[in-house]
């Protein structure tokens, strides 16, 4: 197998700084600050504190250290309580689906241009799965999905089709929120008895936001398929569909026209491992992998991924037994805590949100992996290992970010219109999460924070600055401001009722001094992050040099990779 080197030459990596005196000083700071942070967070949630009695009723009986556990977050409490039910359901689905898929694989799938035989069982199991979860509300779910299917089929290929598709799906999103999932009694009084049978999840409409993304994906992918037929010819597009192998090709290359059937569409919308939480996968990618299963993930990698999931779950239990950040945040009596304690509680509140979503998304992705479906890892980096807003957004709910880029950002003009395009994207993100003013404020703060980062990157990313020995310290100061801004924005959007009071305390005299010290510590942390990124780059560069050597022509005197390096290179 030949290895093709990257098109652009890669800059040579910088020497490692891990063994320098500077970084040894940083290690000393870590050994001092981090244990003190852990001790302070433990003490802030101690039962011996007088504030403990005021939020104790929000805690539950625990099983670690003789302490209670903080399960006051409703989403995590529901997931934790019903984890065994979801695990059993996913195990049953994967086991049965593998049996039926072996039978379907005997058929000539390339000639099957309608509903794929691999998805017949998925349709049946998914329907039963939705009935258990949502009860009689499956009638509303099927009805909304069917209307979107008809709209996509009738409008595909027309210039105004995207407007109609988006108008219907946004109207559906607002309607679901306005009528709280609808009521049979409001439709007809004799049907009122169906309202008593709502399944395990009474509010199906909350989970339907993810389904809405899949509905848009199906409609737009089919619209683009029809447009491609008119521009390049159906035969050429079919050849691309057959040869789609890489993740990018599976997303960008359309399926056969017959594959955009209601059976495939329903299986895609309700695919059990991904239905409740994602990760989000496009319709083209889903059908391509059903036609030709992906073999990129080995059994060993799947097992290791499952063990990492278990480790993340145990870490969450340790956090919730040690720091009652959710209960304290909801109690919101910040006068009882110092500015230092408040900052740590706010930090742990955001850490809890990150870890909660990481576990929920990895649980779903793990079962998809077991079933042979390759999806994107939503959380690619730890929350505390980010300093760039753009990179943070790409790594936080990564599959959703890719969906936004494909179906919102690029159709609106991409980089050419990014000055206003970004605000539209984040406004949709806020409305998609919840129809509240607080989330709109969060979205606009995030969009505004993109501007100074983009301007600073444009101005300082020049040899005049990158060649300076103090350039990485300028970067760390900008990164520290970025981190503070991101924490404030996310606390505004996803924090609890007392966030405004918490932020006012940081603006006091004591809070100002604390923020100055925090800014210095963050710069130390950022220097460590920069070096970790550079270590990752050194590994990439080593592979690059190997690929160059493998593809270089055989000569009596070979040219060393050192001579191929550019004379001057910018720091990443």
C-alpha cells in the first residue's frame, strides 16, 4: 500500500521543552496548585460546613467514602438510573442485528437500489424501541417524519427547496416546544386516553431536536443528489456512490436515487444506538456504511473504547461524591463562599457538563461501534486542554459542528460571509438547544468572541512576530483571555440561577486580585498545552518524513528530509 505525503510541506518541529528549567518550574507550580484546588473543592462540599444543611436535601445516598452523591442534575440522574435498561436494549439490538445482517449480506447489495436489506430489521426494532420510549406519541413522530419526507421528495432539485425544507423543520421545532409534545385530548376528546400512555420518556419532543437534524440531512442530501444528476449525470453520480470508501467520500458522495426511500429514511432517523443522543451522522454516510460496512475499527479498539467508557463513568462517580457542584450552583447562595471557592465550583460545574456529555455520547458511540457503524468522536479533547475558541467548538460536540458546517455554514457562503454567517450559525444553535433568551445571549457572546481571536491570529501570525522568542508568551496571554471568556459565556448559557451574582463577585476588589493571580496560573497551564500540542505535531512530522522517504524516487544519493524543510517556518 503506497503512502501519499501531504501536499504542503510541514514545518520542522521545535525542540522539546519538557526537560528545561522553565518547565521544571511549571511542574512545581502544578504540584502546588492542583492539590490545593482539590483540597479546597473537597472542603467546600464538606458536611461539617454550615451551608451543607441548606442543600443536603438535593443529595442522594452514595457508595463512596461514606459521603452522599450529587444527582441533582435531572439529565444525568435519568441516564444513571436507566443505564441498565439502555444497555440491555442495545445488547439485544446489536446481537439480533448481526444475525439478520449476515443473512442480508448474501444478497447483491449493489443491485439493491431501494430499502437496503440490512435495514429491514433496523426498521422493525427501531419502531418497537420508539414505542417503548414514547408510547402513543410515536403517531406524532411518524407524522412529522412523513411530512418532511414528502416535502423533500416534492421539492428536491428546485432552487427554493432549501428554504422550504428549513422553514418546515424550524416551524416543527417551535411547534414542538410550544405545545410540549402535543396532546391527544386537544385533537379529539375520545383520544384523551392515549395521553396516559407516553412510554418511558414522556417528553419525546425534547429528544426530537436531534431527529430534526437527521431530517434536514436526509432532505438536503436528496436535494443535492437530484441537483448532481442534472449537472453531472446520474451514471457518474452512481459511480461515485459505489466507490465511496473514506469518511469524507461517504459524506460528500450521494447514494443511489432509490436509496432515498422511506425505509432507509426511517431506519436512519430511529437507529437505536444513536437515536437519543447521537453522535450525528449524515444520511449519505449512514447508508454507505450499511451498504458496505466499515472495517476501520478493530475488535481490540472497540474493547479498549468500552473500558475507557467505564473509566469515565467511575471518574464521574468520584467527582459527584467529592464535589457537590451542581447542588451548590442550584442553591446559589454565593455569599457563603470565598471568590476562590466560587471559581472552583464554577469550574467543576463546567467540568461536570463536559464529563456528563462525554459519557452519554461515548455510550451511544460504543454501541454503534459494536454494531459496525463508524461515527465521529464528539469530545476529542478534555475541556481543560483547550485555549482556542475555534478549536474548542470543533472538539465540543464535534459531529454537530460538522453538521452545522455542511448544512448551515457552507450553504450561507462559508468563509466569504463569515462576518455575519457566524452569528446566524450560533443563533440557530441557541434556538435548537432551547428557546430561551439566556441561550441567545450565550450564542451571541460566543460569536463575538470569535472576532478578536480571528483578528489576533491574522495580525500576529507573521514572521515578524512568530520568530520572536517571546511569541509563545504572547499566545499564552491571548489564550488566557480566551479561556476566561469561554468560561463566562458557558456559565451564562448553561449555568444556574445564581450565575449573575457569581460574576458580580468576580468584579469586586477581591475578585480582581484573584483574577490577576488566576491569569498568571493560566499562562503556566497554556505553556504546558502548547508543548503538548507540539509533541503531537512531532509524531505527525515523523510520519510525514517516513512518507516522503517511501515516495521519493530511488537515487544513488538520496536527499535527506532535513534538506526539504523550509528555511523559515511559522510556529503552530
